[in-house]
């Protein structure tokens, strides 16, 4: 009986903590949405006014139609860069993870440790070397300079390697008997069986690339290459003063990535969880 009561109270406390964290995560989003769709004359500091009329789209229209805000180009740049980065990371990391998982070569363990050690280096520590490298090669202010640094993703290699380690050895032995090379085995057997892990990684990489601010802010000065995480904050700090307009700009930046996370959250959880399951 005591064990039953202890289990009940443990689950109750766990659920309470979970709901509390959910509320902490949702309140800023709800606040942003409320201020975005409320006229400037409404006192949004009162919770009682949050869900009562009037509502308006004027704040969003003002940001989209502002002569100094090329929002649609910024969104297009972010979408292009994030998509190419995601495809590149999946291709490179799938090959690397398959090699670490299924191919024996000299120095494999040492090289894998080096890759894992790369996760411990703060990205801020690499900004100066990256800037110097791209400046010396004349590749600053290009889309390539925004994409290339993100292609090295140690966390993606580790997740995919763990997933490949859990696949049955009989599949790869049968492929070798049938005369399949490593590339055909990787993309014909390992990759199709890893759709859950690949889809979750694709979502995580896309979200990370979309939200990237620091490196694009440093490496890009051409207006036609500015991404939305850089364009909107700079535009907001220079041209927006009202709270409604400021929140509308933030909502335009956050809305696509929040939508992606909500739609594909099950894929993220499933992919990360299945990567740790050994077959």
C-alpha cells in the first residue's frame, strides 16, 4: 500500500512539474501573440484584456509594408540557406556515421573522439578563425559562407552512428554477399531504415540554421543576403518603437519555427529515442 501511495504522489509531482514547465514555455508565446494582435491603445499589462476585443492586423501589416523591412526577401534567404544546410548535413553526416559504424579503418576510435570533443568547443570561440578563413579566401558575403560552417555537425554524426550500430548485422552481411559497395549499402540499406532518425535530425538542423544570428550578423553585410534572424532585430532596433510593432516583428521571426516544431515534435522525439535503441 505504501509503495502504491508513493508511486501515486511521485507521478502527481512529476505531472505537476511538467505542466508548470509547459506554462512557463507557453506564457511568452501567448504574450507575444496578444501584443501582436492588439492595438497600441490597449493596456496589455492586464491579463483580463488579453482575450477580449479589439484585435487588429495593423501591427503585422506595418512591419511587412515598412519601406526599410524587406521581410519576404529575408524569409526567402533563411529558407534557402536552412534547406541547403539541412540537406548538406544529412548527406555528410550519414556518410560519416556509416563509416564510423560499419567500416574498420586505422585511427577510427581516435578520430571519433576528436569529433565528440568538437561538441565541447563553444561556437563563439570559432568565430574569429572562421571570419579570418573566409576573409582570406574571399568568400565573405556569400551564401556559401553561411552554409559551410554549419555542415560540420558532430551531434548528428553521433546520433546516426548510434542508430546504425543498432541495425542488424545480417543485413550488411547479406549486402556484402550480394556485392554491394559501401555507398550502395549506406544509401540503399542503412539510410532507408533510419528515416526516423534522419527526419528528426533534419528538423533540428533546419531549426538551428533558421535561428542562427551571430555568424550571419558578423559575416554578411550585403542587404540582399540578410536572413530574417539578422534583418528583423536590426530593423526593430532602428525603426520600431511601439510594443505592438516590436512584438509583431518578433512573431514573424518565431512563427515559422514554432509551427515546424509543433507539427513535427513527434518525429523529433521518436528519432532521438530510437537512436538509442540497440537492435
